[in-house]
C-alpha cells in the first residue's frame, strides 16, 4: 500500500560512495540528500530535518560519532534515527556509537536486504519484510479461480519475494486465488497468488489500475530466483567501491 516517502541524509567523505549508496537508496524508494562531512550535514539539518541519518564514522573533520552526539544532544533532532554505515570494524567504535544512541551499526559494503530491513525497522511503524522493486515483467494471471481457467497476459510493475503488483484493466476481486506465471530474464516462475487489494487508474502507490497479489504457493528455489533478480536490479552499475586500499568483501558481508 501507499506510504510516505522517507528522506535519508547520507553522510560520507567519499564522492563515489555517496553516488553508489545514494543510487541504491533511490532504488529502494527513498529520497536522498547527501553531505561530504559532519559539518555539512549539520548545516543541512538547519533547513530540513531528514527522516533518517545514514553516516560513516570515518569522516573528514568531525567524526561520525561526534555528529551522532550532536544530533542526540539537540532536542529538535534527537528523535531522528541515526544509522552508522562504516568501514570501521573495531568493537570499541561500535560500542561507543551504540552508547551514544545510534539505531544500528552496519559494515560496508552492506547487503541491500539488510540495509532495507534496518531502514524500515528504524523508521516505520509497520516495517516491510521484503524489498519491493519497481520493474516491468511479463506475467500471466489466471481468471481468479484456483484452477486458473483462461489466463490473461499482464504486466507486473512491482515485485518482492512476497508478492507483486499487476497492472491490469481487469482486477480480480479481493481474496481471489489464482495461478500466476512470472517471466524473469533467466527463469520462469510458477506460483499461486491471492489478491489483497486493487486500485483504479490514478490511485494507489503506482497510479496504475491494477491489483496487489501475495504469493501463497511459491517454491523455495523460485523465491530465491526472485530475490536474486531483485538484488541484480538494485546493484547494477553500482558495485561496492574499494576502500582503504583493499578490496571489500561481497555484498553479503555485514555485522550488526
């Protein structure tokens, strides 16, 4: 369903990381503002308070932990969740940030799923469990009966491992259960899905007439194929950047 778009203030001394992480956040459907230093971040917060601050600890000038303290010591800013996204792996730095009130401590390069779940957890009353990706995928949808009947070719304009939003002029009634086929670039997914809600054109999160569907019968291998497709789309052309002269681990290497 439709939600307020959250603004993240991303603070990092590296221009390349501001670009790559900022692009990832935009693909996760966040509004992004950037700052190259803690001082720059504080100036920007004088004009507009973000929903979340996502900051490196190793910044030029004032450290990220000092930025965190400044935010938590200010009565107008203290409610803003601050998430540390950093190359610093020592326990002392992590413990100090947790004592100062950071909402989470993540290591670069962060897994997109973990980053999304963390941002959802610190900013939403009802966090989403799975990344929802805007896309354009050919799908076929049955006629709203468990056996499927005559299927119709449609277009999925958003997908997660939990379900999809199908753009259609013929939305099915709520609770209709039907077979679906999803055509990924390298896999064909077969599942059953139930209709949760529908919208006319001009309404809903996508302003497209259609229906939101939840997968209720999806094989583990097919779920993994959807997860991998989403990961590839989110990280295309924004591979993790090397830092400190060493090649970073894969996207999945993180610590919380």
